[in-house]
């Protein structure tokens, strides 16, 4: 890896050495088009339909439509889609329809002088520069006036080739992560499905599956359930201990309340019933977050974790008065039914699901870590390749 990096660095030095660039405004080298002709008419999206409906924002593909008119043929003429208010942008080289008229479609006005892919990579070196409350159309009022460096076409092509290599690798890893997540969900559903136990098959002498020997208990019977005492405003930036609040990212405190292995979930807010943390050791807890501490002598804590992650939110939807749950109370946790197979079976299930959990979620050794490393590597070389000194 070190040798490969040195080779790349040497290549970059020779590629950029003595290169003369011409500075032009973005509006001089790029044209824009409003997506009016390509706007989707129906919101009847369905995954089996053919044509994706795009937004320039984080969601990107909103869904798929069966509309056949007004499709932009990006498979023949790639385009940058640019959100005129947020400046978010995406490279698109497949046919699509658009969702919002606030999106602009950017193309190069002369590929023999300025490659569109080069323009795209350069765009993504820029900070947004947006001012809060600024509702101007950003392309005309701001971006079209920015100065872009235009090196010789051969240098543009090589820059694009190098950066494409990194983006393709990241895309491959992301596709692998998506496939593994689907695989993880499949095995989790298979391993943790005990519906057959409520059927007559359970009493059949021919039913020899060891997993049929399951005792159903409430979560309150196999685990202690409690809350914390802190509020979000108690958090400090340089605290020594993890503070689990109600959001996805843990906060920090200088004191801890608990020293244990526990499962953490939000009691209210956007992540209610969904946001789980695996807590090991000393931590503090929000007053509206819950800690679930399984009795390790009776049940594997990691088994409880996997079962809750797979089944708790659907349980909330079925048992709550409203489908849009905004708050939870302890009785809902206490009554949650959980199947308890033998410890041997629990251990088998955990060993399989933990492998998938590490692969798909770990930021220290799984695919997410590898993807993050590749993104940082791409950003480093992108900024190095596209940082030209203005005259």
C-alpha cells in the first residue's frame, strides 16, 4: 500500500509539473438547462418500474416511474444535476426523470476544451459558501461566476481517470455493503423467526428442529429496564464518558451512571424504538432513553440485542394507539415478547449475526471503515489534483 501511494504521488508530481492553466468563469465553460421537459408527473413510484426519478440531494433516487415521455437520456449525454438552492450535485450517466424544477442540469459547452467530468470533480472541491436565509438561485447568482482552472485536455483526462478509479472502488465497496446488508437481514429474519412455534406443527413428533424448544417470555422477565437522569444540555465536548441521549451519535459527559453491558434505545423523538447502541462499560444515559440489561445467566445479551433490533419497532407499531409513535413508556418494554431457545442455540445465532453486524456496521473493521478510508483517499487526491494557483 505504501509503495502504491508513493507511485501515485510521483505520478501526480510529474502530471502537474509546469502545467499552465487558463482561468475562466464556470458560466463560460458550462451550460445549464431547466428540467422542465423532464419533470415527473405522477408520484406513483414502484421499484419494478424502469426509470429512476432523481433529486440532487442526499436521497438522489426518490423512486422509479413507468412514465415513458420526457426522459433525459444521460446514458448518451451525461449530466451534472445541481440543486439550485442547496448546491448539492450528482453525476448522472443513466436515463432519468427529475422531481424538482429547482434543479439545474449542467453540461460542458465544449468537451474538447473542458470535460464535464473534470468540471464535476472540481465543483466538489468547493465549500458551499451558502449564507443562512439565502434563497437565491445559486447557479446564476453565484456558481456561474466562479473561476475554474482549465488545464490542457490531456491533463484533464488523466485527472478524471485517476479520480474515477477511486470513485469506482468506493462504488464497488458500497454495492458490496448493500448486498451484505440484505444478506444480514435475510439471515436475521430466518434465524429469529419462531412463528412456527405457535402452530400445530410445534406438537408434531416429526418436528425435530432444536429451535422448536423455545420458551416465550416477556422482556421484563429476562432483563432489567430503566432510564437515565441526564438532559441533553448536560453534555460537554471533552467529556471522558459516553453519554447516550436520543440521537444516533453518542455525546460526552465527565461522569458516568452505569458500568454494565446494556442495550440502549430512545424513548421518544425521531429514533424512537429504532436507535440502538450496544453499551459496554461505563456510560451515562438521558432521562428519556432506556437501558435494557439482560440477565446474562439466563439469556445471551447479544441474542437479546439482535432480537430487539429485528422485531421491536414492528411491535411498537402494532401495540401503540397511533402508527406514528412519538413517545414510549416502560410497560411497552416490559411486555415485549421474546423467544428464549437453549443457550447453545442462542450462541449459534449470535455467532452468525455478529459476523454480519461487524461486516456491515463496524467503523473499526468492517466495510463501512473500508468505504470511509477510500472516500478520504479520494478527497485527498481530488484536492491535490485540482488545487491550481490562480494568477
